[in-house]
C-alpha cells in the first residue's frame, strides 16, 4: 500500500491541476493507489448525471453508494465548494454515498453529510503517505477509516485517558503487575505506530474493531503484542508486517478483556498524534493523573 501511495503522489505532482483535462486521470490513478485496477474496474462512474426536477448536473465521480468525488482546479479554495458537493449528495437520495470528497489536486476534504456538516478530515497531498488510513473506505475490501477531526497534539487529556484505563483495571480487580505491563506495552505501541515502527494505525484499528464488535480485545491485542515479541515475522494475515521488538518490554505479552468504557478511552488516546508527544512530559502528566493509590501500585512493581 505504501508503495502504491508513493507512486500516486509522485505522479500527481507532475500534473498541472487542470480541472477539465486532468481530473479524470487523477481519479483513475487515485483508485489504483488503493488497490484497484482503475475507477471503471472498481465500478465507479465519471461525469455521473445528478438530476433534479428542472436541471441535470454532472458529478466528477460517483462510486455507487460509497463515495462522491468532486474535482476542482489546483489551488481552488475547497470550502467554498461545499455547497455544490452537498447539493449533489442530497439529490442522490435515497442511494446517497457514505462519503463525499472535494479535491483540488493538492488537498482532500472528506465529508460524511449524514453524520456532521463539518469535514471529517482535511489531508494535503504530501500528507497522504502518513494519512492514507483516512481513505480506508477506498480499499477493495473496505476497512473503517481513521479520521483526525482534531489535529491538535496529544495533550494532558491523552495521558489522563490512559491513566483512567489503568485506574479502571485496578478498581475491577486486575492484577497490578499485569495491568502495569498492559499499560506500558499499550503506551509503547501507540508511540510505535505513529513513529512508523509498526504498520500504520494497526493498534488504533484493532481498538476500533473491538469497539464495533468485530473482535475481542483480549485476543487481538495479545496477538499483536505476541508478534512484537517474535523474531520471525508472520507469513501472512493481519500481523505479517509487524517486526520484532527486542529489549524485553514484550517478553511477557499482556492483554486484557477491556470493558466498553475502557475500550473507548484507550481508542481516544490511540487516536491522538503520538509522534508529537514528548515522552518525558507524557510520563509526568500520566503519573499525576493516576492518583496516589494507583501511582503507588504502578511504580511499586519496579522496586519489589
């Protein structure tokens, strides 16, 4: 996937950004970047007729009930075209696409008008290699997209969320050593996926799947941690690109069957931009968020 995205980026940078002359080939290459042979092979339609009572307009691309794409010339101010793409989306009812994308060759704005009026995400072309999981709905086998509505750096709230998960584990009777290992392994993994030491958003996607009932947190998280402790890479499956992490942190892979509330808190924490976090500052805030009793339980393991 990374190679396909890089290939698309290299090609897109050669274009002049002409709305009429290059929009269609741009869309075709965009589909190829996400594993399709092209837009047509995927089942999408260019210049799709959007009819109303008295007029017929043409949307640049419609992919069934999945996505609507409207292209504008390079440099166009995309937010000013929101009304147009919303109008197309509205007139396509009852078979409206889930997502709508405005693109000016240099930036993408993603909407889900059935969910909210504000964009789900704004992604510049050069950010695509790091942010392509926001377009997981474009894959031949769609996965849940990971959006960043709020692009702020991970802050005190993030550390507080992780601390609350640890507090919750202790309060419901989990062994403190196991809870400590699980939290430390989770924190490292959240850093690792944003520093591209792991496949993009793999831990975040696992948590999202568990939140939506597509998996069990104990099984999936344990499998990831176990693979991170295995020198031989998996030959296939979800963890085939997970590399071995030495140093001992994952020598005893830990996992927990998390409650719905714990999953929600850990997912919110994982969704932050961990590559912007200063680990030393995070540690200080994390400790202060745990409370005296939980803090003692967390650190006393190192001295016993």
